C-alpha cells in the first residue's frame, strides 16, 4: 500500500478541480485487492451525493444517519463493517458488497466528502486499510 500511496501523492494536483483529483484517486483505490467499489460521496448539508467512483452503479443520494455512509457523516468518524448485512439500516446499493469501510474527509470540522470502499468478501478491511485510508484522507484534505 506504500506504493499506492506514493502513486496517489504523485497524481494529485492542486491546480485541478477536486472532482478530477478524486476521479484519479478512485481509480487507484480500485486497484486494491478484493475491492468491488471505490469512490467518494460528496456532502451538502445533510445529504451525501455520489461522486467519482469505480465499480458498479451506486446509490446517488444518502441521507445523514442512513446506511454506512450516512452514519459516517453523522458520527464524523471512520467505520469498518465486516458484514454489511448486520449493519442496522444498511443501504444495499449492490448485493455483491459484503464488507465496507468509510472515512470522513473534513474541513473546518465539517464533513466535506466520504471515502467509501466495498468488498465482495466479509471482513475484508482491517486496521491496515484504515491507516492507509487515513493517509489518503490527509492528502485529500490538502486539496480542500
């Protein structure tokens, strides 16, 4: 993952629109093994809107407090879900997804976007991915 982090650092460009950077970052995150969706939800008020991503068609709007992404927005903390079917209120955008990790990206203590990765296997995400995505989060926060 150190190599992937270097690739992400190398492609971000403060002179480009945020959406362009996020599109390329999602493409690189999608390279992680056993991932079936990698992308971002952009936050406006109490709603998360689908942003750049790689993978199958996804939910376009998620309300604060709903599903894993909406819960991340509400709590402002990362969430690792080993089995999405056991997460109360999970929104099944794809029946292929079995586990998920979400990371809020903040500016001025407000969630601006959410990093979201899904996997087609249970218990895919560990503290290793969490630490990696927290580094990705720091890179993205530098773009806001």
